[in-house]
């Protein structure tokens, strides 16, 4: 049995390794050793997360997927959560989350009956917390949209100010031939912003 830790943050501006200390402390307290860590900056509302699926591909039956909280694993819609759960179940991976005490027993190697009881209870709680995480995500998005709409109606909304220094650096890196991945990792920009600057740069070069 291998313990594989999954660490995720939603944006490149956030520290995906923030929870490493908590996961390491949990493993030490339970006499476990983390064999590998998989780290990425992707939204938990997306099913397409390369490092998560690399983790699952590396797993053997009985391996543990260790996360700080269930929402690090999923803020997915019900259909996408069902797909991810099917993949986890097919690989016979045990999900252990620090915020889900019913899962902690799965990090041990109990007898077959105890393991099945732990798994049954944990699966139910995992589904509940995944649903709560999704609702929290949708509620925050709704409140943000309502706040933006209210600000626009009152003439107070100005949008996010352009970070001219960063955008100039991004344009310079594009001209120097850096890859998009290098630029995103180096500046923390999104692919959408990078594509916008690349289009503007190409248009300016064509006009020039």
C-alpha cells in the first residue's frame, strides 16, 4: 500500500503546497510514509486535472489518495463527481481526507470485514462532503455575480485593473520564444490572459 498525497490550489496565484505540512503531520501521527506528492494549480470544479489523473494512473489496488479536505479533491458537478468516483472505485483506491475522520481508518490495513465497513461509511460521507463542496462553490460564484451586477447597476464597477508590468513581461517572454507553460509558471497568469496578450502582440507585429 502506497500513500499518495494530492495537493491542489485553484489558481497560479495560490500556493498549492500550503497543506503539505498538515498532510506530513497526519502521516507521521499515523505511522505512515507518503510515497509521492502530486501538486497542481487547477480548479476543483474541473474534471480535467492532469496531476490527479496521473496519481490515479500510478495507483495500485489498495493505495491511499490523501488530501487535506474533500474540496481539494472535488468541487465537481454531480455527473463529473460520478465519473471521478467511478475511476477511483475502478482503481480500488482509498480516499483519506483530514476533514473526514471516518476515512482515517482506511489508511491502516484492517481485516476484510472492518475494511468493508469503513469503506461503506466513508463512501457515503465522501459523497455528502463532495456535494457540500460543490454547493459552496456555486454559492460563492452566485454571490460574486450578484455583487458585480449590483456594482455595475450603481456605476461602481470598474473591473480588474490591468497589471501593465506583468503584461509587458509576458509579451517580452513571448517574443523571446518561451513556451506558454514556462510563462504561466513564471508569471502566474492564466491561459486566457496569455492568449489575449499573444493575439495583441501578433496584431501589433502585423500592423507594424
